[in-house]
């Protein structure tokens, strides 16, 4: 690259991002260079406790030895082929994924947004070919304050104004109902409704947990009206909430399921849409695809990630560590804390905006050696790798206590 007169290629990493990158993120002012387990290191050598784990993408911790080994071994053997051919890694990965989740079939993709887009395509085609909805009339119901991704279709049914502003016109065929209100869902269903897409716990909305029995009620309503129940477990799935899937807390099996983030072991983007037989059967060769979805490298890492999840009993670990985290947080009893919500190791601490913004709290935590991010300016996320220990939980909560007291 040839530098323009007056420019420099030796500027700091932050300055280079600000100069050459789009301003679609507002990162904390820290430059990370290394990670191991639950810790990250900055370019100044300072160690930080990771209490965000990349929105659950690093659920297994940074650089898990078994996952890195699987990545390196497969990369040396065969990293990428087109889905125009078979590979020896994809079939075993899909088998393990389906057997673990109890779903009939899986369609591999890359990002979480792609998995949700795949689910929507499947739901609409199922509505036309199986349920008998008239062409171009299929409707999908979604929950308010949802977050499914950043494609134009997905932000089109967001209730967050900023996510939509300037990006229309949007794809029609979506209806929003209040999250946690099963009666509102039932009232919204028409003969043209093909699916209800819902997060069992809303992460981006501020770690919002629905009322007890909500998912069971949704399951009964969807079954009675012949509507697909599709659970978006991209952030909550694979042990994060103390169960394999968050819908397992109410013993609910959806008709369709999206997974991602942790499925790539913190090393690669790996996602999947899983569904029962008749839903997945709507896809014929040429209907849908992805250049990188299901490549041998992704399949090998995803397969290893599922094995680690089971072998190390990480869902059970998230349940016990989550109880400890909640106990320690409630013990703070500080008036600046409005609410503490979550399940397992997916917890949101809501800060009274009259006291401080959650961003200021996160900046204070950074100075204390703890990294995480706020959401909507009021909630501090605490969602560490599932391998976190009791000592590290105490370390994070003590740092939060110091920050809140200092701001007061």
C-alpha cells in the first residue's frame, strides 16, 4: 500500500481503525493482543478478565487446547471445498449436532444472521408447500425488542429505531407482538401465519427473561394453530444458560432452531438451522446454499466444540457458576443497581440512569481489569466463558463493586 503524503503506517491500532474503518462500532479504548481461558491481554501487557466472551462466541474460553488442535489438524488436512462435493467431516458434525439437540436435520451456515435467514426461508416455503398458505401471503410473527442480526430483512422487523433508520424499504410479511405475552401471540395468529420466531431469553434487549411458563404456552399455541415455533438460540444455546438449550428450562422442543456463536468454538464463524423432517424437506438442490457453510474446517471445529461441551459438562458448570454470580451480585445491594436478570452465565445488571450510564460502568470496569459491554446504555452484560471459576467470578463482582462505589 502506498501512503498518501502526510500519512503514516506506523500509527496506533486504534488510530488506524478510526482512519480506515467504518464507524459502526464504538469500542472501549483497549487494544487486545492475546487470550487464554477467561483472560485477555492488552498491547501494554495488562491482563483483563473477559466477562463478555464475544456475545457467547467464546463460551469455551480463549484458545481451548482441544479446539485449537482440531483447527490446526484439519487446516493441514483439508480446509475448504465447495458443497458441490462431499467431505469426510460434514456428515459426522451434522450427526452429532442433531443427536445432541434432538432435531431431525441441520443445515450449516456461517453467521448467526445467515442461520436466521435460512430459518425464515424454510418457514415460508413450509407454509406454502405443507400448510397450504396462498403464495406471497406467508406471515412470520416475531417478538418485540428482538435481535436476530443485521441484514436488511432482520433489521426490518426490529423494534429498535436505530437498527432500522436509513436502511429501508424492508421485507414485508412480519408482525411484532410483545415478548413474554403468549395471549398476544395467539391473538395475532391468522391462517397465513407460518411461524413464530423467538429468543428464549432476549440478549441484546438487556438480558430479558420471560415469565415462567411462557415458552410452554407458546409451544401449545403453535401446535394448536399449526404454526412453526422457531427458537433463536444463537446466543443462549450450547450451555450458556445452564442447559444445553435455553428452551430446555421449560422442557420445550421447537420445530426449528438456530445455533451459532459458541458452535465455532471461538475460532471460526459456524452456525446452523436445525428443524424437524418435514420443515427441512422443503429445500431442494439449488434452493439455498453458502460458499463457506459446512466447509471441512468449520465442521471439524464445530464437532470438536460439541464434544468439549459434553465432556467438560459446561452446561452444568454454567448453572452452578451462574448461581454463584447471581448470589454475589445480589449481595452488593447498591441503590445504583435497578435489577439483576438472567439464567446461568447470561446476566444483565441494570444501572439507574440517574446514577450513571452503563457505558461509564464498563469503562470503569476496564480500568479495573474487567472487560464487558453495555447494551442500550442501561445494562451491563456479564456473560463470561463457561470455563470461568469461582475465584474469577468473585474478582469480577468485586471490580463492579469498586466501580459503582467510585462513581457514587
